[in-house]
């Protein structure tokens, strides 16, 4: 169709601009210098000599949500090879730490025809599992042209994306046509996929419910607990630009009510840590910066934890957590991780990326919405000062977060017809040999 043809032509002609763009990203730490060639579809390792399942996840949230699925695939179908692609340095580092043995990570190729073909020529996947909603026209149309089976897993279409795609109905129908099956997170997502032209849409639920809580180094956890001692602690998790000022204003108001209060700020992008620490010092706080090796001392008021993949540490240390990306129109962050680790949770009004989860939490009185520094301080203070209230919120959040462990089983049942063609389950193979 015309739109895809024009896109392919523009992508094909723009190689010099794309290369320049990637070099600039590399200069500011947003591309991996040692693996930049992977973005051009050049593999950095050989294809395994077995049936290969390719799992594409855009970034951190998508890749973490699919980890339990990868672990089950490797445990139950050991004859499969697993390739995981993501597009960000942060997600690649997390996958290096958390991918199960037997899975390989590569950066996703930029969506230029020559580079996507090079990628697929090398890896020759037998099945593609595409996570959530990142639709790259060249990759998807090339998958379809090669008749590679593909499943859209944990699919999500936000109201904003839905309105945008409705302006290009033929294009989105063509892209969704590359998927043999679409497994939606919610009935609302399923309805939007169906309206946009996807075929064979089913609602399997949100895989984030099945994900284990983020891990923490036990020795480091005990070291930090000893450094903090009995002081009250609250956490601002995965914050974005514009939110730290609000968090610091709330900390200023709370400090007068709770002597020794420590606020921990974990920015969504660790490279912003020094800037946030500077912001805190400008406002008169005693700030410690984790990446600089600053210790938490009795006088420390704000701890900027700008390490990589360490949220699990700080959810375990805090009594209450504010989830960032929600006081600005970003779409929020995952409430379930904090809930599973025993934090009482608050968030801002912008939770479109986790709309269904947020609605369930709100209905269960497991979370509360804040809008500004004053309301943030009020709700954090209420839960720091009222143990019974905090425990009710924490228990309700845990019930919601643990109520859908069956979702992973349901997804695997839906995937079984595709997987059975490639490798039997271990239990079935043993039964056949017997």
C-alpha cells in the first residue's frame, strides 16, 4: 500500500541521517558503542542450530514483563533457542543481568529495509513474539512476506494511540495483519485491536501480574538498612524531569513532621542522577548521590539512587512509594512491583500506560492519586504517620498484585499451537520416550 511504500522509500534513502542520529545518541550514552553495528542488523553472535523464537520488547518495562515467559519456555521446551531484542541501553544492561541461561540478547535493528532484511537473513526466526505495541512497518511487513508466524503478546493500545492509528486505518490494518494471534492485556485493549483490524484477538491478561518482584542484593540491602537505621523512609520511584521538584517540595513539608525523614529518589534514567542531586542541594537539602559513592549519614535528607536496576533494593527499604511518570503526561510506571514488595503506593493522575492495573488498585483501596506537592506530602504523611492505614493499603495492594498468577499459564496455553510445531514440552517428550 502507498503509506508503507512511501515509508520504505524514505527509510531506504535516509541511511546517512540515521547513522548521524545514532552517532549522536552514542555520544550522549543512549547507544552502546561496542554493539552499534547490531542497530544496522549485523549480528554479534551466531544463530543457534535449533528452532529459534524471537522475542521483541521495546524497552525496560516490556522486557521485564516477558522474563517469566522466557524462563518457562526455556524450562519446558529446552530444544528452543531464544533471541530477545530491545532498543535501549538500559534494557540491554538489565537483560544482561536477568536473562535466563539459554537466551541471547541483541539490539533491535533500526527499521530500514536493508537492515531489517540483514537481521532476518542471519537469525531466521521460526516464531516471533512481539511485546505490547511497538509496530515497525519494515520489520513487520518483512516478517509477513517471509511467512514467519508472529504473535502479539501482552498487547496494549492506549486511547491516545488508538485515536492516532484511526487516522491511518489501512496502514495499521496491514501491520496488525502480520500477527497470526493477538493476546491483549485487557478487554479494552482487545476491543481497540479488533476495531483497528487485528484478527484472532483474545484477552489473556497483563503479564506484568505474573512477573516476580525486582531482585535485590542481600548484602547491599543489609548494609543500607544499617546505614538508615530506624529513620522513616519514603521512595520516589522512576521519576521523570519535572517531578523531582515536586518530590523535593513534599520532602520539605514532611521533614517538619517526621524528624530524621529520608527521601530516596530513583530516577527513571540514571544519567540524570547528578543533575537531581544538584537540584536538591540548590534547595538546601543534605544530598547523597549513590553513583558518587556518597554514604547515607544521619544528616542525609535526600538520597539520589542513580544505580542501574536497583529499584528492588529501595522498594524493600521504603514504607511508602510514589510512582513517577505520573505527575507529568508520561503514562505512569508499574504499580505491581511496589505492591508485591510491601510498599503503600501513591501516584499522579497520568497513568494511561497502566490504566487497567491502576483501576483495579483504586477499586481495592490499594492506592491513591495525588496532583501536586501539597497532596503528595499529605498522602505520604498520612501513611507514614498511621501504621494501621499503611498496613491496610499494603495488604490491599498485595492482594491485587498476587491475584492473577494464572495469566502466564493462560498465555502459554495460547502459544502452545505455535510452540508445538517447533519443540515438544519436556514432559511430553519424556512420555513419548517412555
